[in-house]
C-alpha cells in the first residue's frame, strides 16, 4: 500500500483527538466519543481510499457514524480498497474522568485482511518484540511468565503484568501474584495497554486477561507492525454470541487466534494519537492564541518503521475544532 497512508491516518487520529479532548474531565463519555467519531469521519472523507469499516462503533442501527460496513473515503475509481478498524476513543471513561492513557486509534489493511470480530469478549495475551514467539495463551500463567522472563533476561519477580481491573480477573490476578510477578492494573483502554508491551520505557512486559474482541483486532494490527505478539481466543457469553462465532467460520471457540488470523499479510498500518496524557503518548495540550499540540505514533508493518509525530495546530485555521 502507498506509504503516504501513514501520514494520512495520523491526520485521522489527530482529528478525533482534537475533537474529543474538549470533553476531558467533563463527565460525559458519550459526548466525548461522539465528538471523536465526528472528527474522525470528516477526515476520512478527505482520503483517497475506498474503505470499509470492519471494526467500528457498532452495527449500523446502533451507531450514526463509523458503523460496521460503512464506506469511508472518497471512493473514486483509483481509490485503494482497504479494511479499516477504528476506535475513536480507546478509554472513554478515562476521558470523562480526566484520567490518563486515553488514545484514538486506527488500523488499516488491504480489503479482506482484517478479521470482522463480533462485539464480544476475547481472552488475550500480548508481549513486545523480545518475547515474541515465547507465549501460548493455552499455557498456564506461570509457564508464560517464566518464558517471558527468560526472553527478557529477568527474574519473574521483576516482570510487570498489566491486567484490566475487573472482578472477572480475580483468579488471574491471584495466579500472577502467586507466581511472584508484579501487577499493574488499568481501568480502561486495553489497546493502549497492549501497545505498551512493545516499549521498554513504559515498563510493562506482558498483557493478560479478557477484554473486547474488536479491540483485540486493533491491538493485533499494532503489535504486528511493531514486531510484538498477540494471541486471542473468543470468549462468548451466551448462545447468541456462540452463533456469531459460527457465522464467522469459527466453529471451535477454543481456537487460538494468532496475529495472522486477526490481521492477514504484511501491508498493515496503525496510528494512535493521545487524548489524555499517557506513558506512551502525551495528550492534547492547548496553548495561547488558540493553538493546540498533539502527540501521535504511526507504524507500518512492511518496513517495521515506527514514527512519533508532534504536531502544532493553529485552530483559527481549523474552525471545526473551535470551542
């Protein structure tokens, strides 16, 4: 795919972050999410792509924009046909409460390359490049921690495991503690948590636990670009969700979904822009004279390039981001 798409999808996540960040700490996660959706949608309309949303804000009757199956881009004769996975706000609660690590994310790949994951839970494990190839989601927790510690040349007691803070993880947390590893709980935004495993300065070595399946596809795209590893297993909660797995062609719900199952090929792009300050990306900052600064990252799987982009936006020239 055209490498210029890298900068273009950063513009998309920047637009979402700039639109959403006005709602930081204002207690209205729905308004924050809608603002991000609107900003992202407008920027997509300027791109020369023929895109289809495969991971979005829900089904067509549930979301006014960026719904699954929606067409994105200018869609002219020479437009590149792509699958698009979006999460305008990974961490809506974090934005509403003014908490850290909220980001806006987009993944893009050629048509047919991103799994159309249903809106259900997924059991997940993710690690960075040094531990790639050493994990198995079916293995006991202790074995995965031992393997990752060995790959990183650490004692298990020096490993940091990140887990979303939910009651369903009480047993998992107890197993990690019993194994002797450190735990870093997070409250919202499991795409950001998975990405964190790829950057040593963040200090997170492995992600474990159950989160959203759509977010799992986006995380897999990001980690595939960055040389890490992601594995998932769909976690249906009822017969309807089991039926949706069957409709996807996944008859065995115990099937391990590798990165190649979730994201086919090597023509994959991933971009993220910080909304609130985080360990990886800074949030949107407003300066005098109606100027804002954004901090983003973009990764391209084909070349392995990861870029961090700081942008200064003169909002007087961008009335769509006005107060």
